[in-house]
């Protein structure tokens, strides 16, 4: 079966450069390396869209607690100023 890895308690960097509040999650299909779900924290003002791919239920095998660190899906190297 498919295996999924979920990152939780993350601050997610969106395509537009905005940074979510702590508490976001991201799920990766380990067989393909594809991001299958991004969920922003409920207190963020952003609406669900490209950065919130879905709220489907996956059989997650492993969970990584990001401890409110920044998670930047799709980026190899980033620099944040400010």
C-alpha cells in the first residue's frame, strides 16, 4: 500500500511568500515524493486554495513534529529577510 509522511506543527511558506502561523501540516506520499495535502492553521486569514490542496484522510505511517519551524514545500534553497 501507499505510505504517507505527515509534517505537523509547522509554519508553512506559501507560494506568495507569506508565512502561516504555527500549526500547519503537510502530507507527502512516500512512494512518489509528491505533496498530497497542505493544511494551513485555522486562525490564518487565507482561504483554501492552491496552498491548501485538500483535507483528505490518509493512512499516515510517520509523523514529524516541526516544532513551529518553517516548512517551505517545493523550495530547495530559501532566504528570508525581515
